[in-house]
C-alpha cells in the first residue's frame, strides 16, 4: 500500500477571488496546472473580483 502524504506536503495555490490558499486534490491530478479557483463558487464570482 502506498504511503500517504500529509496535507502540508501537498502543493498549494492562492485563489484570486477569495485570496485564500487551497491545496491540491486528487480529482485535480490531471489538470492541476489549469486550476485557478478554490471552488465552484469562486469560479462563478470571478467577474466580480476583477471589477
């Protein structure tokens, strides 16, 4: 069985909408470079943040 990583070892990014850090998730394994927002809510609110 594979050794689990601690959450502090995972890569993180800063969400441009809420400006909070968010960590890598397994569902983002194939598209981590394309992920910009921490949640669907922030993705929908992206236009309000840029104004």
